[in-house]
C-alpha cells in the first residue's frame, strides 16, 4: 500500500508567549521569558509562586456567556487555537468532505479547573450532592475534541489522546497516520491544558517537579543549565491543520511543512523519571527517522523535550549523542520550554508549531537562561543558547516525553514537490 503524503496547512496558538501565532513566533525569536508571579490565585502559601500564564486573555472576547459556562479553560484554549488554525489554513468547510475530516486532540489532565472548583464547592456545603450539570461535560479530557467537532460539523475520527506531557504529540502522530493510511483527508489536531491553579501548582510542588526560584521567576526555566531546579508550569493550546497533500494542492493551500515520520516508545522504567541513559528517547528518535525513511545525517534541528529538570536534561542529550554520533554536533538543538514553560499535554503541539516555523523560516529559536554549563552534559552539543540562530533547516525533530515513560518524536521536513 502506498502511503499518502501529509502536510501542515494551518497553525493556531494561545500560549504564555502570545495569544496568536505571530506574537508567539516573535517572542520565541527574541528570547522572551513568560514566567512571572501567578495572578490567577494567591500563591503566597505555595512553594512555587510563579508560572507561565496566558496573558491578556478574556473569554468574553471569544465566546458568548452561555458558551463560557460550558467550556472549562482548557477547552476554551482548544477552541481559540483551533479557530486561528482554521482561518490560517483558508480551508472552506463547505467544500470538503466532512465525513473524512476529523479531530484528534491531546490533554494530559483535561478540566482541572472545573474539577477543583466543584470539589471545593461541595466541601463548603452541607454534604448534599449539589453539583453543576456541567461538571462532568466540562471536566472530561475528551470534551475539547467533541466541542471542536460539533462546532465545525466534522464527522470523521474524533477522540482524545492522553499520555501526560506527550498527549498532543501523540495526537499529531495519530492524525498523521490516519491521513497517510487513507482513513481521512483533514484533521484538526493539537492539544490544550489549563493547570495553573492551586491543584496544579500544589500537586507538582509535592512531587518536587517544578522550580521554586521565586526570587527570579524569569530565569527559572533553565534547560541544560547546571543550576536548574525543575520545570515551570505553563498553560495554553496549540492547533495544527494536517491535510493530505493532493487535497491541499487542489484547493491551493499554503504549506508550512510536511510531516514525514512519527515514533513512539516507552521507557518501561519509572512513573516520573526518565531512563538515566535516555534509552527510550534514543529509540523513539530512531523509530521516527526510520518511519520517515531518513538517515541521521539528514537532521538539522531538534526541539528537545528539555524541561529544566535535573534528570531529564541529562538523559535526552545522552540519547542524542548515542543515536547521532558525530553528526549530533552539527544539529542545532533547543528547548522552547525555557521561554514558554511546560504546557503539559499541550507541549507537544506548541513545540511542533515552533519546530515547523523554524523549518519555514530557517531560524532556530534560542534556549534562554543558560548561565553555568553542566559537566554531565556534552559541551560540544549546540543548544542554541541565549540567541536565535539562522541556518538552513530541511529536517527537524520535535521530542515530547511524558510521566509514565511515554515518548513521542515527530519528524517534519521542508516541503518540496
């Protein structure tokens, strides 16, 4: 069976670095940190008092009042980013086969805001079960995909992938495979997350997973720096329109890049820690390149998982050196989490967008906040520290790993006939 080609024809985002694609890209190139003291609730009693929040967002700018009541914040981010991606793609939904157009969305947690508030309200009451009728439909992790499908009338495959921080990367791989296997022609895919609340911050604090650099939030996300002390929690959504190549060409669509491969692996090691030698990370990159039919020498850029955690930032570079050998030192590596924080289930989509724009524009956004080299990390690797780098990018990988040992690697390629 001949596999069909899959291209990216639309992008949308709402992130701590910008509430649309142009602002996001501009801030990525300029090395802007989005980390700051939390404004959504009083963080004074928490170990971490800062996060990467979406800024300047008012749901009334996007939704009717009755819609806001139905959508958890994570679903709002899904709808906002999807709307931008569809407009960016120029696709006319009246002139495509809606039975072959679907939605695969990713979220690691789903409606945490809704769940938290309902439980707080119940605990303050007299014990009688007075729950909102919107509680379950707002909270469940699959509902964003359902809302997108309903709004736009998409009747093709529709589901949500949940693999912790790898969730939206998994959604992209699934969408890619459904299209190239001729199960669909168009997908809205990506992911969203909204966990900057007391439960999110408190839960990750209890795990000692997030930074407590409260004296300097802007530099707290320090991927590959010796003094890193955990990731910075972020939020938002990223949406991509994936389309079969001939379908896109027929309607004269602009094409950002081609999706050429996707790899999946498991560490099978620990619920939260990566394999110390990066074995799962190495395998997933190899699987992705094999799937794409490419050699290690073809890779120009890797957007790493790069969370700014003590163990993860050692394991992933080890995996890169082990797989790529001497070619590893010719690859421009970066971590956009240094600027936008860790968007959890939305990270894969947001970072795939950054990777695609790097290919489209031949420029690698920087890894900011690097001050002290870590002696356990190979110093010959090019991490694009602190300043964007112009270079020709034909092939790039985007790596995303999740609690539970879930690993995903996506391969994007500059589009050509």
